[in-house]
């Protein structure tokens, strides 16, 4: 599996089940990439067709093959409601380098309950260094300047 930087653009969702009976729900997403977790802003009052247009950046290490996106409904006074989730395989991304915003199925209890549009960009580390993590081969020195 490649190492590098994963950029995730969460555009919006549609067809979600409204978990609030009296008013529009206030959805947000939680993105999980192995042990890294990031949370979007709450799309207040946007109901079942929220738009976020937010970008999240993850550092990928060996063995990461998917990203999970949970959609939650922010409720004040009680626990947030689980709306659904999408799991996105990163294999096609590693082959292409970037994928335009694409709809992915959102499921809850193994049933389709809407879709979320997500764009993905993968950037491998440049020159063996990525955000302060340098590859060991640089410590051997000189081989990159070789004329062979």
C-alpha cells in the first residue's frame, strides 16, 4: 500500500433519512482513516440534503486501504443520532492519483439510506520526505546524485 497524503473533499449528501421528527436535522460527518479521525462542521438545519464543501487531510501509512465516513445528526440535549455511513476503498485512488467528487452509497443496518459526494486526492511523499518523516535511504547519501 502506498504512503503519502490523502485529501478528502466532502461535498454533500442527498436522500438521507431525516432523524429529527419536528425539524430538519443538523448533519455532520466523522471521517476515519485507521487511527486518524476528523469531524466536519455541522450543517445546521440542512436536513437530508446537506452541503459541507470541506477538505480534510490524512497522512497515509502502510496498509491503509479504505476510509470510513459516518454521518451523524447533531442533537442538543441528547446524544447525536447515527444517520448512516459509507466506506470508500482507496485502491482506485492509488491507481488514478485523484478521483473527482463521486457519489458513494450511505448505509445503515446494511440498507441503502442515501448518498454522499466525496472527492479524493492522493499525493505520494516528495523526495522521500513527507511532513517531517524522511525515508531512511537519504541517510546513505550520494546515491541520488550518481550519474549511472
